[in-house]
C-alpha cells in the first residue's frame, strides 16, 4: 500500500482538486484507492461525491474513538473510498496536541486496515498544522501543490522544513517526491506565471511535474459533487492530471 500526502503551505492552490483528481484517476484504473480527507473544510469529501456521517469521520479516528474501517464511505467513483471530514475535525486538533502519540493516529489507523487498499491519498490542510504532521507521519512520500507565483514559491521552503523535521523525528525516509504546478493560466496572461514556472523548475528540477491549467470547470464539478476528471473528462485540466499521473507512475512515486 502506497500512502501519499498531498500538501501545500498556503491553501487555494489546487491542493484538494489535485488530491481528488489523482484519486479518481487511480480508481478509474481499477486501483482500489482510499482518499483520506484530513482537512477540516471537508472539501475533498464533497468533491469526491461522498457523504460524511456525524460521529463517523476522521475527527473520531484522530481522537481514537473509531477505526478507519468504521468511517470509510463510498464515493461517486467505483474503486474509490473516502474517509470523510467535517468541521468537527477542528476539535481533533486539541486532542492531538494533548494526547500522547496523537501525531501517530493516522499511521496506526492505516496499519489496522491491512492490504485493503492499494493506494492511499491524504488531503492535508493548507497549513503546517498538527493535522498536516499526522498526515506526514503516515505517508510514504509527499506531493506538494503550488501555483507558480512568488507567494507560493516562498512557502515551499517552509514546507520542506516541516517534512525534514517529521522525517527526522517520526518517519525516516519521508521526502518531497513531486511538485505539481496548478491553476496555471495561458501564456497570454503575462510573464508572471511563466517566470514562476521557470523558477520552480530551477529550484526543484525533475520533481516538478507538467503544469495543470486553470479551469472554470473546477467549481462546476465541485457543485455537482463529482471529481473534475469524471465531470469533465475532456477538459484540458483533466488531461493535465492524466499526464501528471503518468509521470508519477514513470518515476515510481505512485502507486
């Protein structure tokens, strides 16, 4: 079972869209995939077409009140299951900071699942919170998502520092394995984004995947409670995610 944490340092950069799209594409290949919504906003749950049940969410898993098996629900895509989140996940933050071994909860919960899933994708919050640390402790590798802008690029070193600390304290071998440039406008939008892409590639080299173009279909897909790649499979951004996944397979980052 490969476990991948999808992270970003500032939010609103396509993180959840990337997590859900990659999970859906894996499922379409008949790879049994689990999407863990570890973000209190619960957007990944809704985007995947899943429904959270009060008292049976990642909050209860993180507070050691339920197992992952008890909270997992079906999604809108065959072969894709979801461990859902609600706003109640905010309450788990307090428990995680107070309880001994709280940062290990997701890792332990996944171990109890055994080999039920071939791939696990963890959608982490858009900040370096205790929830993000718990996701990183459970992960085999990290995939960062960022817009190619100065603000986003400035956040990546802080994210790398968090990964390094988690690796040294809890999870030896954990490392950043890919950076996905997202919400990239056309070249006609000016040099800001093209310069940002160039700088991203200069800093992270082969870790940078092909970019995912900006798409007006993303909010439409979310409102329909369908992953972008299912709602609009011929959309340019859906095609971009397929190319990204192919590269992650070729580099053995996934599955």
